């Protein structure tokens, strides 16, 4: 009974460990350009500023404000993932996995804040996920051929 | 009833994914480099065929189906162990001295598991295809899970440049961790409703998770990782412009 309980606990822990490892390995993917920069500029996303503030300033973290900024960026990028230069109008399995990972990390951030633990690592991870989303969208937009059609022509094809 | 249908849908989705990955590996010419995946997938599909044939011929309650099911289960576990060994070999490809130690460790684990099985068989010889096999599968799965975890940590420690190997190991880890947790839960709950749910949904989901991870590893992840960029993140350039708002 004790052995079975131990195996259950360790196996569940390992399962979550591997799922997180897969997400982190996906996030480590290198893009040949910083495709996320135009997306950030065009949509006035704030996660680079949040990351900068957390990484380089030793000031106390404005938890509520940072959470709001990251969450708003997440909503915007999630919409773009589904609709920007995406003919299928569906999330890919990779997108779905990382969206779930963002939510789980956000939940972990809330728990850490409640327990008064350091939240910097979680905030940086959330920013990394958002940057990856930005890169994916930027890459899609760059590689999509709009040919010579105008904006209204494109909208009429939808 | 709906649980059984959902379970069947999940299982068949897993079989289709396995067959799809096998075809992909063969069609893209990865069969030689990733022979261990081809071996495991071929055996897995063979096991599915053998089980379906026995089920069709003899029925679910027959002893023939029971024997076939548990024997093929053992075959799959052993094939997975071979997979773990081959991944270790791949991870140690640039470090032959390490491979000597790892080979000794793997041999010791195999002998230890064989010894434990022998004693379990001696004490439960009359219930070979019920009590013993379930416990044996749980122990072997758990041993493989521990070995896979060691392998993953080793790839991190040795900074193995094969990114694809890391992803393949993660997939294998999901395959081992899920059923190991499921079997332990069944043992703790004595086969009640939770155990049924685990059998119906959890194990096929873990199978599908492994195959999808392998698909991703084979199709998207390059074998050799790029050298990571320096500590300066590209986002900082932009962040420096917009930091004034703080």
C-alpha cells in the first residue's frame, strides 16, 4: 500500500514534470529573426516592458498591474494566433498546449503570490510564452503571401 | 456506455497516430536513424493486431485472450525497455566512458527486475495472469520511468546537443508516468469507479500524448540544437524604448 502510494505520487509528479519539460523545449525554439517585434509595436503589447522591469530593476513588483498587463497581452495574442494569417482559423496543437501552459503558470503565479514567495521567475516565464506567441504570429504574417490584393479584397475572401 | 465509446475513440485515435507516425518515419527516410522508434511502433501495431484477432476469435472472457493480452503487454514493456537503452546509447554517443557505466547500470537493473519477477512468480505461481502480471507491469513501468528520468537529467547535465532526443525522452516519460500512476491508483482503489475512469481515458490519452510528442520531435525539432543566444534578449531592445512608462 505504501509502495503504491509512493509510486502514484512520484508518477504524477513525473507526468507534470515531463509536460512542463515539453513546453519549455518548445519555447526554446530559435527563430531566425525577432518576428515578435512588429507584432508588439503594432498591438502596443506590454510584456517586453514587464520583463525589462522585472529583470533589470530591483524595485518591488507591482503584482496586480503586471498581471493585468500580461493577461491583456495574452488575450490579444491568443486572438491573433487564431485569426492573423491563419487560414484554418484554428489553434494548432502546439498553440493549445502553450495556452494551457500559460494558464497553469498564471495559476502558479497567483499561488506563489498568495504564499508570499518570489514571483519573478513566473512572470519571466509568462513573458517568454508571450514572446513565443508573438514570434509565431510574426512568422506567419511574414510568410503569408498577400500578393497584390487590397485590404478590402482580402476581407471579402473571408 | 458513453465511457466505453469515448475510450474506443481515444484508443483508435492512438492507433491511427501510431500508424501515421510509422508511415511518416518510413516515407521521410528516418527509419535507419530512428530505428528504435520504428521497432517500437511496429511491435505496438503488431500487438494491436494480435489482440484484435484473439478477441475476435475467442471472445473477451476467454483464457486465450487473457493470455494473449498479458503476454503482449509484457512484450511491449520489454520493447519500451529496449527503447530506453537505445536512447541512453544515443545520449552517450559522444562519451564512450559514460556509456560503459550506463551499460553496467542498465544490466544491473535488468538482472534485479528479473530476480524480483522470479521470486514473485514463485510466490504467486497460481495467479500468473492476474495478480503477478499487474504487479510486475507496475514495477517494470516504474523502473523504466525512473530510468527515463535519469536519462532526461543526464541529457541536461551532459548538455547533449541532440534536441530531438530530449523531446523523444519527454514523450517516453509521459508514456511511462501515466500508466504507472494509473496502475498504482487501481491498486490503491481496488478496481472501483476511479480505476475504470483511468483505464477508459487516462492511459489512451498518455499513449496519444507520447505519439504526438514524437511526431513533433521528428517533424519540427532539428537533431542538433542551435547555439543559444547570449544573455541579451531581443525583447530588451524594444523594452528599453517602452520602459519610460515605469
